[in-house]
C-alpha cells in the first residue's frame, strides 16, 4: 500500500526537522513525504535542503492548517497514494506508529469492512494522552465499540489531524477538507463528514508525541484568533458532518469554550467572540 505523509508547516524549523526524521524512521516505509510550506520563511526552506528526498509544495500565502492539508492531500491523491498520513509539524511519531495503524486496518477489516480512517494515540511530552487530540468515540455502534476495545482499539466518530491515516478512496468519496476554515475545527468537520457513514478506529499501540507548548488549550490565550474558533464552531454546527446528537455535543462543548474565553479575558474578548459568531452565521465556508 502506497502511503504518503503530508506535513503542513509555517515557521517551526526545529520541530519540523524532528518530525521529518521520525517519519523517515518508520518501520513501514512511507512512499513519499510531502511538506506543504505555508508561506514559510527562508530558514524553513533551507532546512529542507537537508532532506533532499522530501517533496515540497510551496504556497505563496499562509492558508493555515486547513489550506495546508487541503493542498497536500490533493497532491497525494493526484499522485496515486492509497493512504494519506496527516501530521502536524510538531507531531513526532514513534518508529512503528504507521505499522501499527496498518496492522489495525487488517485486524478490523473483517468486522464491518475496510476502515476509512485510523487515528494514533497522541500523547504529550509527559507520555500522557493529549486531551486536545483524543477522539470522540462512536457511541452509535455499542457492539463495535466494545469489540474494538478488546483489541486495544476504539471506534471513533471524529478526530484531530495529528497522526490521522485516511484511505484515499474515502477522500475521493467524501471530499477534501475545507480550506476556508483556515485554522481550527476543519479536522472535526472533515473526519465527522467521513465517519458519518464510514468507519474509523483509534489505535492504542500507534503513538505520536504532540509537542505543543502545553497539554491543553488555554482559550484565553487565543486573543483575536478566537475569531476563527467562534466562526468555525458555528460552521461546524451548520455543516452536515454530524447529526442532531453530535451537534448538541459540540454545542455544549462550544458553550464551555465561550464561558472560559470570556472569563479568562475578563469579558474583554466579547467583541472578538461577537465577530466570530456573526461571521459563522452570515458567511458560508466556500471551498
């Protein structure tokens, strides 16, 4: 199976180097590693000179994680990849992470057919599960959920980009991620859209270390960037990625974020929140 790894990046050269080195050490060989340069500065481009076998795709403007994954996945599909492995530039996979994902695909295939996507167990630098990357279980299928747990897997309803392995046929069927999201929630919309009718599993033995600055997101630190969170959460609720129960869950989650944001900014962020809500209600995320 031809696996392409897609890594969008902007300006984190030291983490990108560590990520690329880890991808090259995979026990299951990756056919091609594609780095999407989101208007990256010269030092990032110079770093890639150390990795001549790594393919690059340069974007003139920074299109965020949504645009980076959109263009990278499209390139992989055009070049005939069977699977696309998505990795943030601060994600450092264990050497057998890809092998374990593909092993899980073979184990789970007889259950209800081939999986559409598989997710790594993403941990922070302390080795504990990264709460920002833990997937939403698929409570719609209790029998499958219980069976998967016995094998060290988890049937999932949505997940985050870091370590997500997606079948190319599933991307062709359900579409690429929407680049209009720019940053945040585009992975939830994409995976939710794929898994509304498809199958996905979280694989305990496939590990990626996500080297974020902290293990949880402090929404008060988003500042003006909370605009994207508010707008995109509304877009997510307006999308067809989830049904009524799923939308209710994400609405409750969003309400908690709003309370935390306003509390941490001492209400000073209400204008940013209002702009994001208005944009989410009055604009559509056109591709």
